[in-house]
C-alpha cells in the first residue's frame, strides 16, 4: 500500500509556514477539523495559519483552493484588519510574494521605529538633570546608565538580526 498523496492546499500551507518561520516569524497551522461528538473550539472564520511578525504584529492567512471565503471568514478578516493585524488569502504560490512584501515592510517599520526614539544620551542627560533637581542619588543614575548600556547593546543586536547581518 503506497503513501497517500498530499493535497495541494496542504503543500501550500506547509510552504507558507516554512516561508514565515524562515523569515523570523513564529507561525503555526490552525486545524479546525470538526470532530463528531465534540463542540467546536476556536473562532469561526479564523485563518488556517496564525503567525507573529518579528516585531510582534499578529497575522492570519487563509489558504483557499477555488472556493470563496465564507461569511464567517470575511467577518473575521475585517475584524483582524480593523484591529491593525495582517490578513491574507493565499490561493497559489505566487500569492506568497504579497507576504514577502509585508514581511519586508514590517522589518522596515521596526527599524524606522528604532531610529525615531530619543537617543539614550539625551534621555540620560535629562534623567541626570531631573535627578539633580530632585536630589536623586548618583548611584541610582549610574544604575540607570548601566541598564541603558545593556539595553542599547540588545537593541543593536536585534537591529543587526533584522537587517540580516547576524
């Protein structure tokens, strides 16, 4: 007895999950197969794949063959998008290009956000100035500076990782 042939949608689903995980996302399949005698668990219309971009934004992907989205799927996609999360319907391998573009946009948004924060030196200077006014002890300011140096190094590593330098 030979091995059962894998369905086209199953291959596409695995490919999308692999693509997302390879690009630094955390992705998994959401199986919503009905089980006789057991109540449905989950949210009706939820996508087949759930994932999280490296910057923390959530996303759902619906894998579709030829059939149309159900009313529940349309409603879910509107709720997701309305709350700032990502939702995509993938019908063919070429649709993964739209996902690749979104992954790149999320990386750019993360890098831009990191560049818009006040510099650590500006913040620490302000803390030191305010600390002097309020009589905050020097050791607390030094402790804050040490913590800042540690966070700066972590941020530098994360930025390199997002840029693909690590």
